[in-house]
C-alpha cells in the first residue's frame, strides 16, 4: 500500500519512483553505499532533495533503517561526479580533513588554460584526483592527463591521485597521502614565491 506519489509507471509496469527507491535502498545499504545511491540519483536528475525529503516524511520512523536512510540523504551532496568521488568525500570528512572544493577550476593566468579538478584545498595548494581506469581507454588519454598534471603542478599545486582500491581498502594510507600532499603543496608554494622574487 504505497502512497500514490511513491509509484511510477514504466511501460505499464508499476515501479517505485526514483526517490522511493533511493530511500528503500538507503534503509538497508551500508552508509557509504547509501550516500552513493542518493548522490547518483541526484546527479542524474532522477530526483531532487525536496522529493527525497517528502518520501522520508511519508515513511514511518519505526520502519527498520529509516533513520539511516535519512542520514544518508542528508549527507548526499551535489559535487561528486562519480561514486569514487563520493567515497573520497566521505573518507576525507570521516578522517577530519578540512572541506575541499569539489569540481573546482584552476586557471593559468598566463594563457587562460584551465583544468577542472575533483578536489581542491586552496589553502594547502593540493589537488586530489579520483582516478578510474575507464578514463584512460587510449594511450593518448594517459599522455593528455600527464600533460594536464604537469600544468597543474606548474601552477603550484601538489597532485595526489587516488583509486577505488586505495580508498576502499587502504583508507588511512590514502588520507596520509593527502596530508603529505598538503606538505608538498606548501613546499611548491614556497618554491614559486622564490622564483618570482
């Protein structure tokens, strides 16, 4: 007996709406996976925060997992472009790193070249790129990415690359690598200042 606005029709088959599906999944999935599902649905435009909140209000707070679902929806943001970026953001928050700017633009004032980066800590002059293998389908893709990283480093930023395996199986070491990036970023900044003096 689902509320009418929790049900959609696809080719004559009644299904739960994306918002209700997100909430139902978030009730039973581990917290990081629940946030990934919510952010993926938001990013794809399948639902919005108001609809998710409405579905949560309709659910009885005594249902198993509803409070966990509410927490997952509440934490879901709109800055991540992939599940790996979502997991990175949750990892950084869990380990107490300062908030990063997501999908930030770095611009080279000399010629207007720019790069959009996954995570940026401007004060620490550090960039984190969440790398999946699918973005390097051709050798030319890897070459372009190497040149892109070189330009970012020329602007005085340390670049730390993290993979799915590192984030999910080596979380503490991944955070330690980001913190080492903060140190490198400070060193790069000092070096650039000396060059411009």
